[in-house]
C-alpha cells in the first residue's frame, strides 16, 4: 500500500529490469494486468495498481468528482516510491489519458508511453453526441445502477461491463470481477464525465516519447476513432496492438511481445 494525498493505493510489483508502470482504465483492477505482467516480468520491473477510489485503493474521504491530474500525481508517486528513474508506461483507456497528462506535466518521469485507446471524445467531430451520452449514462447510473448505465454505454462504445462471476472461473478471476463491479460504479459516477472531456496538451506532447495505439479488433469503432484523433493532434501515426480493448488480458503473451516491441523500438 502507498499513502497518497486523499487515498491509499494498492499496488503489486513483479520482475526485474527497467520499470514498466501499467495504468488501467476506469473500474479496472490490477489483476486484469497480472497475466501480461507475469510474461513481462523477465524483462521489466512491472508495477500494476488499483487507481484511487477502487475497492483496494480507498479514498480518505467521501467520493467526489475525480480529476485526471490527481490520478497522474498518484502514478508519479508510485514511480518515486519505486526509486526508479524515467519509466516505461503502458496506459489503456482512461488510464491512457492519465499517462498523457503525466507525460505532459512531468516529462522527465517517462521514457516512453504507449497510450492504448485513449477516450479523448472531445477531439471527435461528433463530440456533442458523446458528451450527451456520458451525461445520460451518469444519470442512469445514479437512478438505476451501474448495470443499466454500462449497457447504455456499451451499445455505442463497444466497451462492456465485466460479466457476472461464474463458479467455473478460477477464484482469482471471480474475486477480480466482484471488485470490478463496485469499481465500475465509482468510475461511472465520478470519472466518466470529467475524464471524457479531457483534451491532451498537444504543445507539450508533440515532441514527447508517446505511441498512440489501438486494438486490431476495435478498428473502425469509437476507440479506434478516438486513438486516431489523439494521434492526429500529436502529429503521430497510431500503431496496432493485438486483440480488442482488453487484448492484454485475453492474449497476454502475444500482447506482451507486441508491447515490448513498441517500448523498445
């Protein structure tokens, strides 16, 4: 555990070598990255963690609207606690927005950032639609619960809520899914609107070591469009990684190899 202003962060460390920090999306759990982290532990010191407000990373006070800058400061404090110099960072979905903010404000902390499917919806031509959708999803979450809210989002974004824990699944997966159900409600209520309105600092990032990336199976969908918008803003080419929006969990070995190639190119 790491005490930070306003929260206490749960984190895990595996392997040896240069530090690789993994920043996951809203509602996610460090266990989602564990299979990939095990593969990469022979090459990196891999740090995975639960973001503030998650079940295992409780807030010091009542929940309130979250700020990307605060989450980026958490990531920086984790790196400082590890005693590392500049680190590699793999950040996905809303975690990618956190990684972009950290790189823009503290460029000396990151050697290279792979920003996987950053949901920078305000960069899209139909940004008004996505602002309205996120607002409606939060209202549904507050009125009916996280399940209906995530179904509403999933119909248009292609990103679905975690399934109900199945007795046939390994225990660690069932435990993870149980925590994520709670985490998703916190994310929906307090992160969704401010995070989806975030626009990366183009001036600070155009010369920075950042690689926008998307999943091969999300090509043509919203997250692919958002990734291309970020790449265009930064004057970069977006690269393709294996799988869909959680390719790192579904095919950890294949994804880890592709990620390593991007981090060391």
